[in-house]
C-alpha cells in the first residue's frame, strides 16, 4: 500500500470517526454520508482488480480498510439519523445485507475462491450504489428536546407530514440533549429549530419556532425543487 493511499485512508477514517469535527471534514462530510460511500465503493473496485489478478494478499489488505470504513460509516449513520421519521424503504435491509456481503467476500477470499469472490464483490458494488441513491436525498433536521412543549407540537406535525415525503426528503428529529456536538455544529440557540438541507449538504433555510403544517409542506416542496432530480 503506497503512502498516498495510506494518507487518504487515514483522512477518511478520521472524518468518519469524528464526523462533527468543525472545519477538518467540512468539505467532504455531507449529512447524507454519500461521499463516504463513494470512498468505500472505490476501495471495493480496487479489491475487484486484485481478485482478477488472483492477489489474495492485497485483496485482503484492502478488505481490512474497507471493513473499518464500513463500520465507521454505519456508526455515523445510526447516530446522525437515529430520529429519522421516514427512512427510505428497505434501508435497514440494505445496510444489513451489505454487512453480510462484506463477511462473505472476506470468507471467499480467505478460502481462495476467486470466482465466488468476484461475484460477491460485484453484488457488493451494486448494493453500495443502491444505498448511495437511497441516501442522496435532501434533509429536514428538527432540533428538539423532550421537555419543550413547542417541540412536541412540531414532532406531531412532522410525523403527520413525513409519510408523504418518504423517498423524497429525509425528516430527522435531533435531540439537542443527546447529540450535543451535532447541535453545536449547526449553532442552535433555540428549539425547535428546523434546518432544510439540499442533497449537497448545503443549508437552504432554517426556521426557529413552530411552523404550521401547510408551511412545512411548502418548504419541503421548495427544497425538493431546489435539490433537482433524484440520483439515477
């Protein structure tokens, strides 16, 4: 493994394990995490090449890097989207399936089954691409707290709205008492605060205090329009 790749890998790992570190990962750390998946996808492509060359040692070395990145990514995603009201359909199954595919690929490589390894690696590439598409959506973060009365009103309204935007906008409740670093990153002073973010991770707008349901729907529709067509 050359020094340039090692530097890139270390940078990715730091950004994954410390996703809220201000400034350091700002350019690559979108709330969707899709750029992290792009890095994982690239590593699997490298593994595919080593499988074709029947170079088990190098393939397994990159497998270790990929497993570490995947573990960090899933931890990041579970924490950031713990309060998601309308996760994309099949998200949990896809995440679980990719974890299983990674384990099977490692098993096949260690057994020297290059044909099976190549097939599983292709399945893994397709699954990561599918996950990337599911995650590449605009986001509404609602910063909230359990003792805030206005927050409870907003939660009820967002819960009502969320099903109509499944697969279009990810709607996520962020408990400011639990996700303190995340809250500081967005400079939240009062709750509830709603922040609307496009596919690139750019904040489009924010609203402090309660919003009526029609206003929420209008803002989400505008967010979708400004985010452009879904990834294909």
